[in-house]
C-alpha cells in the first residue's frame, strides 16, 4: 500500500514530517508523498531526517489554482506535483509568492471575524500551527478553543467556507501557471481529488481533463478518501482515456481531519504499489506517462 497525499505541520497537518515517516514505516507502506499546501518544507524535513530503506519517499506539493476559464466550477481545485526538485530556484521563488499571499490573507480573515463580534487574534491561531504555514483549518481550531464553534466543519460552514461571512479569497495561480511551475521544477503535475470539483455548467469532467492535458497535466488522483469504488473505476477509465498516470492518497491531515487515517483513509482504502512504480519511472524517463 502507498499514500501519495499527506499534509505535515509545514502546512495544515498536525504531525511533523518526521512523525509521518515513522508512521508510514510502522504501517509498512511502500511509498509516501508529503504534499503540503504551497510549501516544500515538510518534504525537505523528511528527506533531511533520513528515509528508512523499505520506504520510498516522493517529494511533493499541493497547489491551489484557479480553474480554466472554459470550465467554470466551484469546490477545491488543487494540482499536486510529484518528484519536484526541492532545490529548484524558480520553484522556491514562486512558492514565496504563494506563502506571502497566505500571510496577507490571515489578518483579513481575523478582521472579518472581529467585525462579527468574535474576539480572536493571530496569537490564538499561531499556537495551532507549529511554525508551519497558517491555513483556515488553524483558524477553525482557534474558533473551537474559543468556544465559538464545536467542530472544524461548523467553523467552515458558519464562517470560513467560500461564501460565508469571514471568507477571504486568496491569490491563486491559474491552472496553467501551477502546472508549468511543477513541470519546470522537474515534477509531474496531477489533478487532485476530482470528486471535489463541481462544474457550474454541467460540463463533463472529461472536458476539464482534456484542457488540463493540453497544458501539460500528467496524472489524475484516482484513489482518494472521498472516492467510492465507482469513482475509482470512473476516474481510472478517464486516466486511461487521456493517457494519464493514476495516483492515489488519503489527504491525511492528522487531528485536523480526524476521520482520515494515513494509508487507509476512512479505513477501507488500499492504494496499489504499482501506481508508485509507474510514477517513479515516468519521473525518471523524462516524465513520459506512456512508459
Ligand atoms: P486554506 O489553504 O487556508 O484555503 O484551507 C484549505 C484547507 O481547508 C484544506 O485542507 C481543506 O481540507 C480545508 N477545508 C476546506 N473546506 C473545508 C470544509 N468545508 N470543512 C472542513 N475543512 C475544509
Ligand atoms: Zn489541507
Ligand atoms: Fe486538496
Ligand atoms: Fe490535500
């Protein structure tokens, strides 16, 4: 089994990269990838701490992007990047822009919460973030600590989610820019959790994939915690149709998504090892998914 979608404390996961590597080793996972939002600090920490011999580690990232204009949609539009070169200068420069955008957003969200009569400050939020980048889940946690809401979902449904009173949009790259930055860093761009993408005009997901493939997309996240068996079959067929690599991961966030376990999602996921092998060979051989 493998798990190619994991968040560490470098973004909004609650386990450090070192703890994640230890957990994966104990579970005898064959391969993992740390795919933090807009940062490679977790992946770097994992590599620096040393990866056990029987575990394969894929340096990864998850980038929030805006969907192509021809395919209006809501939901989470994220591009995963696998086997990126962590030292790549242009990647590191670009990530700084995204991290800056996040930093600028937090005070705006706090201001909105304050305007709603909620007494909350950046210090209440930082304590949940272990020196990593701050995201809305950290703010949600602070709202729980303050007794404003009971659960993270409630925090998103009442305040932080899109269209809710404390929602502040953040700067995003276009799909093309996100794919491009991953390719330029020697990585493999993969569309994350297609099930979370909700087309506004009832356009088929195949149309989106066709557009993204034209931009250089190389893979589709076929296995995901929220995918049913039917979804897996459907997305696997789409990947084959468009000659894309298939990947899979749980989107483990530790206690911030307590119902998702590393390696097994809601308990029943089993992502086959050969997906990792194919990804590995594609990365080795000039990123050609046909191999
Ligand atoms: P941010 O990066 O600050 O935009 O926050 C994104 C994170 O918030 C992701 O990890 C999502 O899993 C989480 N998230 C987004 N919407 C919701 C929601 N409705 N309920 C719980 N978590 C959410
Ligand atoms: Zn997250
Ligand atoms: Fe995501
Ligand atoms: Fe994720």
